[in-house]
């Protein structure tokens, strides 16, 4: 039996389900994630696209110039997921939108070349200057 996880946006208009182990979680420090989220870092969990399913609502989509489709709620604006052309078989989901984000700790940092120099977060985790796909 596979693990089942659910989550959604702030207002509840979007709901989703993930099936499987949520093992590949990373803190992203890229400037794009900072700008689209308004946060200092976005923590993502990556899994096969086949393990993701929308349960409720229809997300809005922003096609970023970096070959990345970003899905967000058109009502509350919450950034929920992304798919990149570099890895079309997988989907990244924002850990913060999971119903139980405390169950998915980050295992690494990505895009540390863009990290804010004064931010100190999980410094014991390994880091990648970009993302090793």
C-alpha cells in the first residue's frame, strides 16, 4: 500500500492528492521562487507526475520564461505546484500546501548560488549551486 497525502491552497478552492513516499524534498533558493512566492525560500517535494491528482478546483497556470509551468490558485494566489520541461515526468509540489507539512522535512538545498547571504536555514543539509536533475 502506498502512502497517501493531501493538500490544498489557503482558501480551499484547490485540493490535490499525492500517492507514494515523499522523499525528495528540497529548499529552493532561486530568485524566481522568491519572487513568485513572496518568501525567502520555497520548499518543494518532487515526485512522478502520475502520483499527483487534482481533487477539487482548477488551478491557474503561469508559463515562466524558464521553461516552467507554475500552478497557483486563482482565488487566493497560493503557489501549489510546478512542472519543468527539464524533467517533464515529475511534478514539484510546495510542501507548505500539504495538510501535514511537518511530515516532509527537506533533505537538501538547491540553487544555493542564489541564496540570500544572511539566510541561515538547515545549514547541516547538503547544497547544490543549481539543481542536479
